[in-house]
C-alpha cells in the first residue's frame, strides 16, 4: 500500500490479479484499477511529481502511474526481481531494489529513467530512506549486512554487519536511527 496525500488516494498492489487498485481516501470506494502486468509487488509515492511507482516482480520493470489521472505513463526496465521501492524527495529519485541482481536501480523522478545502478549485497531485501542525512539503507539477506548509500552521490558509504537474514528496515527520525529485523537471528540490529 502507498498513500497519495496530494489527491487523498490509497494504492494497493494486487499480486494475484496483476493490477493496482486505487481507493478514494474520503469515501473508501474503489476509483479504478490500473493494469500492471504480472506480480505487482511494491509501491512508492513521488510527492514532487505526483506519481506512483510499482515494482513488478516477473517482468523486471517498474510501472509509473500518474497520481492525478491514475493512468499508466511509463514502464522502466530495472534489474532482476524488483522487490522494494523507496522515494528520496531531496533528489527526486526512486530507488528500486533488484533482488536477484544484487543491485539498486536509481530512477530519475522527473524523467522516469534509470540514471545509475548500484551494486549492493547478496539478495537485497528491504529499503528505507533516512530523511535527516539523505541516505538509503538496503538490507542484504544472504550477506548478513546493510549497505548504506549516500543519497546525494548515489555512492556506497559503508556496509554494516547485522544478524542473519536481515529482512526488514525502519527509520526513526526522532533519534536518527535505522532498525533492522534479522529473521534468522530472531533479533533487531
């Protein structure tokens, strides 16, 4: 799910029906559905350009939906098995985690094209954006670590060891910390 505050809409990726449902935030009624192709998996909202991005698992692409009209406006080819998306409002960029490629595709939010590809660890699994320091964090499931990317340069800053099979990430802006759930270790880094 992702929320569009500009138009008060909620978007739901429907893995089994190969589309995205658009819900009116005022009435909770379905407005429309947008076809995506096989296995829409993750969503993020671009607040600068009022767009919704949807990673589709089987076609290795990201679908771009206009937030005002709820129509498909672009299809962007990324790496293998895109599984997570995060938006960087500071640079108007969307990061797409490519699970089987071990990379992140960085998408220009204005032009909807890949501007660079960043190598990360083995089987990247989750993303989170640190708005305080303009950094993107990527958990790497089989590498037992988190890759930290500078949002301004899109360069890897460091890699932080975690527990086994880091699965989920959350950012706490109050204390400027990122939390990583480690599925294999039953703990949080």
